[in-house]
């Protein structure tokens, strides 16, 4: 059993998720291009400043390239996908997933950017940006159905309030989008 297969199985041996019928973040590709544009823009500005001042050297160019590469890595978005009773986030080198039908914790972390921390009964943990769920109704519905199942089964011990706030926010965003589309703003 390979590393990828182990990551997709729960501790009980049941298959955690399969890619059949999965939905993905529709804005992920655009966000990757944005990260690349910001990093290349920074690189271009730094190189132009060095070239204009006459202080450009190969080492300074390598330093600016490294700095732009680090900015790209920091801005690189997670690719969020969901299916029936699972949600996964894949970064550059790793993928983490949770079973939404056995969630035990849903927390919203405030800070510079909000983060949604999900933990299931098997100890798996995923951290995502809640805006990904807001911008992708298909992802939201898959996540909410599994979380609702966990709450109905009494497993969701921490986070029903956070889940309710997210649901209210999603309803508001959907209503605003409908009003905008119909011209009733």
C-alpha cells in the first residue's frame, strides 16, 4: 500500500474519500496565476531598481529571484476539493483531508486572514480559507451536508455556533448575488 493510498484511508481502514463525484475550487487556477504575477512583478521591480542604480550583480539577482520565489510559495493557494462525506486541501507538497460526516470540531480563527480549522474523529485536521467555501457553492453544500450529519449524530462537539455563522454568511452572500443578478440591489 503506497503513501498516497495510506493518506486516503481512515485509521479504521475504511476508504476516506475517492475522487469520483468530487467538486473542486473553481478559482484555484486564477489564484495560482495571481500568485505568479505578484511574485514576477516583485522580481521585475527589484531588478529594475538594481539595474537603474547600477548596482546589479549576479548575486543580487539571485537574491531577488529567491525572494520572489518565497513570495510565490507564501501566496500559493491550497486546492480544496470535496465529495460525499470528505473535504481535502492540497498544497504544493502535501494533501490533508477530513471526513466531514465524523467532524468533532469546526473553529474559525481570526487574524490577518480568517482560517477554518476542521478536525474529524480520527484526528485528521485541515485548515482552509472560509472564502473558498463562500465562493464555491458546490463545495459548501458537500461540506455542510457532512457537517450536518456529524451534528445530527452528536459527534460535532465544538463548533456548531461557528458552523451556524458560516451558514448564515453563506445565505447572505447567496441572497446578495441573487439580488444583484435580478437588479434588485
